[in-house]
C-alpha cells in the first residue's frame, strides 16, 4: 500500500533521513520506534507532504506521490495526526472535526464519520461546542485522532498519540487504535512507548539517526537483544 | 455641552469606523500571512482615489463607487500577495519589513506623480444632506460611514464564523501546518485574505475621503494610528481590533473636543504606551492557554 524507497530529507545541513526504505501493507499496523531525534516525525512529514524529500520516492497504492502538496496527499487517502496534537485551539470541537473533512466531496454525508468518531470518543460528543483549547490533554489527543478520521483515510499516520497521557488513557488510546485498524484502516504508528507499540503492531521499524537499523515482525523485535536493551529498558 | 458631546461622539464613531476598516485588513494579513503590511495605509489611500475617480469623474452613485473601489483594491491586494508577500513569506523578518515599506513608499510616490501632492475634495450626494436632532446637524456622510462600517463588520463576522472559507482562514491563523494537513490550500487563503483586507481599507478611504480630503499622504497619516489600534487589540485579533479602533476613535475626538486638538494624537499613543507596559499582549489578548 505504502512504499518508501531510499527516502532522504534534509533540514538545511541536517540530514534528518538518510535514505530509508519502508513498506506498509493494507490492513497492517506498522510501528516506527526510535529515540528522540531519530527521524520518526520527519518520516511522517515527508509522507504527508509537509516537507519535500531531498531524494527517494514515496509510493501510495502504486502511484508515486513524492513531493506532492499536502492537500493532494489527504485527498489520496492518507491522514496525518501530528505530534503534539496540533488541534485548532480557538475553534470548537465540532469545527475541528468539520475541518478534518475539508477535502471530502460528499460533505452532506458525514454522519457516518461523526457517529464513528463519537463512538470511539463519546466525550467529544459532549464537548462539541467547547473550544478545543480548553480540553484536557487526553481529550485533545482524542480530538486530533477524531479529526484525522473525518477525512475517511485508508492510511492513518499517528505521531506519538500517547505522549504525556495518564497510563489508563494510554491503554484506552491503544485499544482504540486497534479498533480503528479492525475497521479496515491501515496504520503507521510512532511511539516512544516501544513496549506498548510492539504489543499492538504487526511489524515494526527501528530508526536510529536517520537510518533504519532493524525491521521485522513485532514479536521478533520484542525479543531482539538490541531492542530490549535500547528501547524496552530490559 | 450636550450638543458638543454628541457631536464629538459622532466624530469619534467616524474615526473609529475608519480605523476599524483599515485595522481589520492589517490584523488579518498579520494573523494569516505573518506579515506586517506597512503598505496598508496606501491601500486605503488608493481606495479613496479610486472612489473619487468613480464618483466624481465618472459620476457614478456614491454606493456604486464604493463597491467599485473595493473591487479594484481587492484585485490590487491579490497582486500584492502574489508578487510581494508570497515570495517574502519564508524570508527573515527584516526582509518583510523592508519589502512592504518599499511598496508603501513606491505607492505613495506613484500617487504623488499621478494625482499631484495637493489634497482633493471629494463631494458626494450625501455631503450636503443633514440629519438634525436636539439642535445639532450631522451630515449624512458621517452617518453613512458608521452605518456601512457596521454592515461590513457584520458581513465579515458572518464570513469568518460560519462559512467554510472563514473556518479555513481561522485554521490557517491558528496552526498553518495543521491547516495544510486538513488539505487547506494556504496560498489560496492568503490570496483571499489580502483581497478582503485591501477591499476593507478601500472602503475606509472612500467613506471618509468626502469628510476629510483625499491626498497621496493620507495613508501615512492613518497608518500610525491603525498600528496603535492593532497592537491594542492584540496582533491578529479581529474582534480586539474593532473594539480598540472605537476606543481610540472616541478617546481622540473627545480629547479634541473637550481639551484641545493638540492633544488628540498624544492620547492615542499615551494609551498605547500604557497598554504596552501593563498588558503587552494587548487589551484583548487571547486568553485560551494552549495546552501542551
Ligand atoms: N524543522 C526542523 N528544522 C531543523 N531540524 C529539524 C527540524 N525538524 C526536525 N529536525 C531535526 O531532524 C532530526 C529528526 O527529527 P524528528 O524527525 O523530529 O525526530 P523524532 O520524531 O524521531 O524525534 C533531529 O535531529 C531534529 O533536530
Ligand atoms: Mg517526533
């Protein structure tokens, strides 16, 4: 479904990605783990068109989408739920969700999406008319995920959705990610919490300073010596 | 005394309307493009000349001239965005200042060459019509300024709050990266913002041109006050700009009426400095704390 070949991204002189290869098959949850600054966020930003790659290609459903505008990427079926939530703080919850469906052509037909989002996150239905900036951190994260779902994506990119949340909320978010995946949405998940991520993912990639150093089925990575030492703290 | 007071209130509302219309564009362009447009006063000036030409030379009805000038300046605003602002967006702040300041000087001097530096009068069909009550006479032109400003504010408010375009504009202002992720075309939104901002400045020029005079330097004189308005309202804050425009307009005209017109410009900057000392985020700074 998604294929990155030799993808490189530079910020000025900083080489954030040094030519990585990755593949995501339809229906999978694939996780990207790695330390701070390894290049995880940059990978997602390159896929969703927020940064222009310096080299390499991004293919989505057999079509080369490298360097396309973010708008074209959303329309092709990729939603990016960015690091740090990035909700619109001075707009209501409802308006945030509405903007998630900005590129949808069938705007009169969003009931199913609203229903699905409110099913995953009932609190958002209650808080509909509240300004998003006044929500708690966990609620903002739910809103960010809900907003990304409003575009009805085939592939959902999630950047550290559990960051800064209380343990019981982390648990809940992971449960919902799995539920979203069961409904047929392919997921690429960045996590610092490698233990949890490898728990729900089918496969994983380990990034270190802009390169993929390891990849494989999640259960294998969990038992890999390097991963256990560096990321699972065992 | 009462009559004097009412007269000054009316004057204050006229000034406040002018400041509002100019400040709205300035603050919207800042909020969405991140650019402080030093040439905004010149859009107001060009709007006044466009209106003068349409109404006095072509003898169109005043309201038609007003709409015509707004459309002409909307096109100018789009050209400005495409040719100047867009290339400057990624540039360092100093380049932006020099760029828009350069446009300001260029436009003012072009106007001096084209229209001569002498102020022109701009008579309209409303200049000699009066509304009398409580023994005072107010020209219809002054009432029209306030009335049309209120209508334009209401339209803008509707646009920003309820339309898809307005929501996209707010999204770009609050978080440009997230707006791009929603599939919002930021370039298109910038273009529309500049068109609206320039059209509102033009409306100000056409509305008050007949009350004061029309000259190539009028933009320069207005812009200092309007910057004070925008800073008081909180940079990028549309609602704040409206309130502070009227506060400053009223403060100015009441000062001129009851103390001396020598103090009317001082009061504006006195208020500005006081606010900057005690509330640097502006009188109407955003209170929503963005949680991390
Ligand atoms: N906008 C930027 N400008 C310059 N350098 C950046 C920018 N964003 C990220 N970087 C650098 O690129 C590298 C990868 O960052 P990032 O992709 O955010 O890592 P991660 O998400 O794995 O923590 C880091 O060295 C970071 O400092
Ligand atoms: Mg990151």
